[in-house]
């Protein structure tokens, strides 16, 4: 065998090895969201724990997400809807993971809560957590599906695909809106993120989430006035603070239409006020009239 022939055979061997090792290219697939269709990359992001194929992971998306809202939603409106759901799913999952890791830590004195949480998350990523905690597995699967989806929505709008620290993409505010907030010495973007968190918490119907985006003492006004001083009291008052009329009024509010003054942001003709303190913007007042 000549040296040239040996080199050719060696090269062919390398190419054959590569053809075995390299994964076949997967075609993109499509998901219907809020009446629109989006192309999804079939590969996992490098910073995501590996799990089922993205096509299978997407089956955990909320069943109502594909339906249109009754009008032609813009891509930005679709992104806003999905970001809100991602924020809710992530916070609900975090609360349950903290609860589960804390209970495991109490049972095993001296264990590292962070390590316990990582171990639980790893089992959820592979689906092994379903037998031990179906509820936690469902939350994890929903959060993963929404997170994969929101990355693609941001990519389609030429936005950074990584989730912003605030949980929501930076809005394009008009000069007039910016000026109305700066006239009250408010940061308009901080106010916007506070508004989005409070709105998402009300829409979710989850009092635990609402307790995370509330100032204390939280004032409840109307025919019967009361002061809610902590998380436990707010959760106990869920049926009052998160009644259907209040949730509907908040859900219909948009940042562009809320009234702003020195007290804060007024939603739904004064049904809810979002106020500012040293921790930022959060729910400050609920009016039951």
C-alpha cells in the first residue's frame, strides 16, 4: 500500500467516525401561540438541563396558549403574554423547590439546601421526579416549556434570548409616558416592571405570588377597612383581595393607560394602587368599593 493510499484510507476512516458521532440535523418545528405560528429550534440551549426532546417538552405548554385573544395580536403582545406566564411558572416552581429543599434539609441535618435543590432539579429535568412529586414535576415541565418558547419569541424579535433579570423585556415607552413618570421622580422602567409583576400575580390567582409583590402593611380600603401586615394574612384574605372583580380590573389594565401621580400607579379606576418604597414598586392598596 502506498503512503498516498494509506492517507486516503485514514481520512475516510476519520470521516466515517465523524458520521457516527455527530448527531443528525433535526428540523425545526412549529408552535401556535396566541393565534400566531412560531418556528422552534429543536435543540436545547447550552445552559438548559437536558431532558426530553423540545418537541416533547413543548407538550407541557398551557392548553389555552394557542388560542387567539379575539384580535390580531402583535408579536410584542404575544411575547408579553408568554413572559408573564414564564414569570408566574418560574416563581411558583421556585417557591415549591424552596419548600421541598427546606423540608429535606430539616430531615437530614447538616445537608446543603443548595445541593438538595440541585439534586431535586436534576431529577425533574429527566422526569424522574414524577413518581415522588407529580405536582412539582408538572410545575417544572410547564416552566421548561414556556422558557424554551420565550427564547424563540425573543429571537424572532431580534432580542437577547436570555431571560432578563427583571423577568420582562424592556419596553419601548413613548416620550410622553416617560415624562409622566419622571415628573413624579419615578423611574418609568422600574414602574413598568413592578406593574407587570403585580398584574401577573393577580392574573395567576395565586395569593402566594401576590404576597411576593406586595408592600406591607398592605392597605385594604372600602366599607370595611383593614391592614394586612404580612404574607400569612394576605394569603388568608385571598378571597377578598383577589376577588373576581379586582382580578378582572387589573387584567384589563395596560401600562400605557394607567393613571400615575405622586402616590403611585392607579389601576382600574382606583381598584388597585401600585406604590413605591425603598424596595421598589409593588402592590400598596386594594379598594373593595
